[in-house]
C-alpha cells in the first residue's frame, strides 16, 4: 500500500514491522529525544498516519501542516493520530474530530504495569528505600540502628484510590495482601468489583483525603481535573499520609505539593509524572520525602511491545477503512 506513516519516537520493532508490511513508507524519528515543535511540524506534512507520544503537542497547527500537500512531502490528508499512550490530553481532540481525523490510544495493555508502578512508588517512599540506597552507597551505613530511617506499615491501613477505572481497580486489588480498607472515588457508577471483592467504599474526594493513609491517583487529565489536588486538598490529608501519582502530573498542583512536603504537612509522595514534564517545580528534587521516577509506569518490555502492536493495528484498521479497536473520538467514524 502507498500509505505514509511517521513515528515520533522509536518504539518496539514488533509494531514497526507490522506497519512496514502494510505501508509504503514508515519513518521513525532517528533521535533519542522528543522532537521539538518545529521539527514535528516539518515531519508530519503529507503523512497518512502519525504515531504520537504523550510528549508531542498535537494541536490544530500540526494537523493542518500534516494535511498540507504544498510542502516537503506529498500525499493525502492525515487520517489517524495513534497516540502511544492511554491518555490523550496532548492532542486537540476537538480539532481532530472537526477535521475528520481518527484519534486512538492504547488502553488496557498497560493496566497491570502501571498499577505495579504505583505500588513500587508506595513501597519506596513509605519504607524509605531510596534514602537507604543513597546512604548505603555513600558509605554512611555503619551498622544497624534502632531509629534509622523509620518508615510506615501497610497492614490494616486505609488506601484511597482517586479514580477507580481499569488502572485504579488493578491498583486497589493489589491491596488484598495487606488487609487494607479501600476508599475510592469515581465519576461513573460504583465499582462493583472493588465493593464485592474488597468491601471498598465509594466516597467523595474530601472524605477520601481525610481518612486515607495512602492516596493513589488514577484519573485522566482534563480541565476539571487539573490541580484537583491543590493546597486545600493537601491540607485535608493526614500528616502521616503518602500521595502517589502515576496518572498525569498536572492533576496535582506541584508547587503546593513542594510546600506540603517541605513543611512536613504530609509524610511523603511518590511521583512518576510531573506538571511541566520533564521539568520539575523548584525545590522538588531537593526533598528527601519524595521519590521521583521518569514516567516509567508502562515501562516493561511486555507492555511497551503490546502498546506498539496495538498502535499499529489501530492504524492499519483506519487506513483500511475499518473501525479501530481504540478510538477516542468515535463520532468521526460515523
């Protein structure tokens, strides 16, 4: 087929090979870094499909440039933006829909790996694993001490899950081994799985913040959820509580979090995502009571490979005039 696909960052070969069997041109960003906005504008022109990363800002200008046949590349208008992520707040969905461009994502396949990352962060910050690692590497471990790096227990504590969708549910289900009480919030119907399996209770956000020992965020970023956790919400939390975020950084007001951690208003935080990613708010990196990782939620070989295959399958379906499995603006298909 004479289709032309551009991939904005190297992804596992399994997905690229699927596309190469179907498309005439499959070009991949050769740099080991995200494209700048200007580079993105130059590369998308004349493409039939774009595989975008969550770090790529796909706005109206990018979409118009992709459909412009007068520049470097030639070809038909852009038909699909396949986001290599479950979230798609980096894409102007309204404009894509107006232009008749299908937008897809990769839900489901990264549920378990992201839920595992939330627990990894929870363990790391609560048991002060990173602090202990630094101390040991620095040669400051001089022997066991009864008051050294005391952390917290998990058994019988309360876990608060903000957003009980696929990932939030998977994260909460992993609490069974520690006999935890589970509170959750959701914008949809009650979560029957959590309530039946764990005896979980649906509550409002304020109640969850006030009563939970551990709070894990699992909601998409939108105008309604930006800075959902700010200074006021952090003030509701227990001083011994921990906050975990593997969703989107801007759900938390990062400056307010820095102040809360600095003033020991809460015990600690574990972050996989950041408000102005990859930048950190001033003061965050200097704090000992926060664990910071570089957006590794789905970073397992198995998960990233499944994401690549799903992305390729979505593209091929659209280019074949078929309905993709994971369309986030289905009105385009009508």
